[in-house]
C-alpha cells in the first residue's frame, strides 16, 4: 500500500474540474486523480495536462453510477488505504432556454448534483484520512435560491439540526412537487439547479457537523464553495473568470494547511466565508 497522499477531483475532464486538477498537480504533494465518467474524455484531458508537463493519474468515475463510485472507493482503499483530498466538482445544468419539461429537468439535475454528490460522499468520506480536506462545489445560486424559498423551507435549510435523511426527503419532495406542478405552491423557487445546489450546501453543513461529532480529533475540514462565474461549457463564454481563476477557491479549500482549524462547514466564495 502506498503512503503517498492522494487527491481526487470529480468531473475533471474539462472546465473548472480540469483546472482544479491542473492546480493540484502543481501544488499538492502527492498523487492527483483526474476522473471522468467517460474514459476517452478523461484520457484526453490527462494527455492535455501531460503536454503542460504535469502528471495527473486517471480513474473512471460516473457519480450517477453507484458501482462506479464503489469501484473507485475500493481502488483507493487498496492502493492508498484512504484519501487525503476530495473535491466534489461534477455537476450539470440545463441551459436557460432548454425546453425539456421542468419536472424532467428537476429529476435529472437533482440526480447528479445532489444525489450523485451525496453518494460519492457516503462512499468516500469514511476513507478520508486525518487532516483530510473535502470541498463540495456548490454555487452562489444556492444562496439566491434559498432566498426564493418559503420562510418554512428557509428555516429548515438554515437549521443547525437538520439531518441528512431530512435533507434527502426535502430534495425528493422537490422533484415530486415539480411532477405534480405544485412546487411553487409548496414554497420552492423555480430553479432546479438552484435547489440542487441548496442541497449541496446544506449537505456540506450537515457533514461538517457529523465530522465534529464523530471524528473530532481527525482535523478534517469540509466546506462548500462557489467558484465564481466561470467560462466553461456550463456557463458560456461571457462569464467573468477563466477556469484557472474559478479553481482558486476550491483549491484554497483543498489545500488548507494542517495547522488550520477553519473554515469548516462553511459556504465560501472568493476565499471568504459567506453567511448562509
Ligand atoms: P462543465 O464545464 O460543464 O463541467 C462539468 C463536469 O462535470 C464535466 O467534466 C462533466 O463530464 C462532469 N459531470 C457531469 N455529470 C457527471 C457525472 N454523472 N459523473 C461524473 N462527472 C460528471 O461545468 P463547470 O462550469 O466546470 O462546472 C463545474 C462545477 O462548478 C459544477 O458543479 C457547477 O455546478 C459548478 N459551478 C460552475 C459555475 C460556472 O460559472 N461555470 C458557477 C458556479 C458553480 P462530461 O464532460 O462527461 O459531461
């Protein structure tokens, strides 16, 4: 088994994820795994970084596929006995003018952004070693969508006592409410992406709390963040940040020094803790 520190970035064949891998290859003292649901796209991205003189490693990972997640988990367990840095970056967004029915957009978006990210956490968080760092890439849209929720929902999502099961029930209810076209009446905002990212931010707050309760002495720091508005296939060419600039906050959180005890359980943008 290797004692080399290991970092994993989900959805890193392009966009912000690829830029996070690039930065980690330069700054993280260990093995860095570029992962992709499609092995060809992943290998092409590895080749691109190799051309820049970097040495990322590759592992397949589709966060929608539990078998794929578990294969990565078993690989990490066997080769490294765990992992040191996990960046949950993979995500999807329908384009604003996409005509896919809203209920379908809700189901598909929540499936990857919330349920897929949660499944990765369920399988990989137990493997995170002491002084590990976990970064869940959310969005400022999670904050604006929170503001668009009913008072009752806002209270639940801001609660310091909400459980993971309650959060899963709420995310499931959103999808069901969109199918019955009652989501606005039920207090939800009209954004599937926004609700999925509320899920990511709240999940991060819950996970950080559980780490405090169950692994206090392990000094693991886990946060959600927004990369900013970044020129990628998702956000388009008019966005203000380059992918490398978008990677800065996630990489800052992934590389918080061993002496740091904060931020933890926070929502961070531009390397600054934001109110939730
Ligand atoms: P992007 O260019 O569309 O890249 C998304 C990445 O996620 C791709 O590598 C994609 O793989 C991967 N992915 C999607 N579904 C996956 C799955 N089921 N399993 C594994 N990988 C999957 O988007 P981006 O702008 O870099 O976004 C990265 C993260 O930042 C997302 O979580 C996004 O919500 C968040 N974010 C972006 C912005 C922005 O302005 N760009 C702002 C706030 C937050 P494929 O190539 O196979 O599709």
